[in-house]
C-alpha cells in the first residue's frame, strides 16, 4: 500500500497494490453519505479495487492514515496535513 498527497491540489491517492497500474482501469465516482460534500473515486483493474482518489483530502482523511486504527503497512510515504493551510508531514 502506498499513499501520495499533492498539497497544491489537496488530493490524495491511496494505492492498494504495489503493482504498476496500467492504463485502461475503470475509475468510478463514489456517492458520499447524505449531507457530505466529497469527491472520491475508486480505481478498478481486473475486477479488483486497486486504489482510491480523494479530493479535498485534508477535510476527509485522517491526518495520519497509517495511524488511524490500522497497523502501519510498509510503504506509507506521507501524512496528510491536519487541516487547510497546513504543510505535508513526512
């Protein structure tokens, strides 16, 4: 698993595989719960979910995804800022 964060776009990509993602995968937007304004996309390849893309990530993801109640898998590359205007922690 690998997580990348683009602070300029405030977007996170969560890769659920270390395999190289090839062109031709399907990207499907997910409907958020009622009352939540969010844009999340699931990336599918060969009938498997291989990743997620989250816009406005600092508002919708835990600041430390690896520490959000899950054991830290190898390959976590960055932490998300704690809120708008914060810088990426490393």
